[in-house]
C-alpha cells in the first residue's frame, strides 16, 4: 500500500506553528467538480420545495461502449500515482489496469449513471498518449471508473 502520511511543522512569520500533512490517497468518491458532468440544471426544480437533493437533466444518453472508444489512440505510458491495499504491489496493478484499458466490453457515458457513493479509488493514474496529451483515470474495484480526457472532458465507465 502506498498511502503514506508525512507530517511536517512549519513556522510562519508570526511564530505560530502550522502543521502540514502530505497524503498520497485521493479523496473518496468521484471528484466534486465531476459530479454534475454531462447534466444541466432541471428548470422545474425551482418550483419544488427546497431540499439538499438536486436533479439534473442528461441530454446525451449515448453509451460510447468501452473506455478505449473515448481515449485517443496510442497510449505512450501510464503513471500510477496511487493504488490501494487490494493490490499487493505495482506488478499486480499492471495487468488489472491493462485489462481495463484494452477491454472490448463495458459502457462509457458523459454523465454519472450510478447513484452509490464510492470509496477511495483502488487506482489513480495518469495516461500519457503518443500525441502528448494526458488523461486522468480513477478506478474502483466495484467496476466503476472516471476518466478525464486530454480535452478535460469527464467520462464515466462501468462493466468492463
């Protein structure tokens, strides 16, 4: 497991100590900025009583098939930033990650098609393409993934 916490103390000009923490783990669930991707606000929501639940309208219901269909051709390298304890080491991560990237099965959409909360991703990686572009990939063992392509568009995948 690569999760390592490193604590350091820094003294600011005022003399009060500031604790600095370094944590390699990504946050649990999908990133906050991704949650509304592929949706637009529901115009009828204003007429309903206020609540902490928001609804969005998905305009593009298209299933693009496996993740490989929305990735640029030619993966140059993959940098694994984090993997959790469900993998023994990086050698165990490699075949799993390769199987997801090469899979001919699965569904990929521009909106989040599932409702369950997700834990910390099992893998966080950067995918570098031969074109020079980079993508960000978050994978969960529950068969879910979130991918940000080089154009910064978010994709949601499952079922590979």
